[in-house]
């Protein structure tokens, strides 16, 4: 969950927001309709993030790319990163509730590629 809050057993942050970007939650055992819908949406969001990464690589390899195209790409990457972060935090909170340590391997920091590859 964002903002340092932790999920309590049976409460799951959903992969979408409500009014004014506020988080949405479902209470249950994870087997209900809303939880299954959230699982499906998370799957779509993660798949779209993968597709966007491929598109970004192609666009960045193009030396004729315009500033407008880069701005559009940065906007879509930001949206995707926000969604993927929400999914990761929600899943991490659920792992914590099950007694699994999601931070066991800690946040990994990768050094930027010097050659752009």
C-alpha cells in the first residue's frame, strides 16, 4: 500500500483508484468476484507495462524521434509505473499478511547502463 500504510488480513488494495485518485479496497478472502476482477486487471496492467517497455526501446532507438513523441512516451511510462507500483505494493502487503517477508531481497538498485543498452 502507498503512504506507508499496511494491509490488514482480508483487506486488499485494488489496482485502480476512486475519486480524486484515492485508493480503493476490497475486504474478503481473495476468492470473490471483485478480487478475481482485480487479479485480471493486474495481469492486464503488467502485460501492458511489458509492451510499453518494448515500445519505449524501439522509440528511443529511433534517432528521428520528436520531443512530442518522447513526452507522450514519458507520460505513458509514468502512468504504467504508477500502476505497477500499486500492484507491487498490494502484493507485498498480502505477502506480509501471510507471514512471508516481501522485503527479504530488499529493493534492488540497478546502475544505469552506460552504453544505453
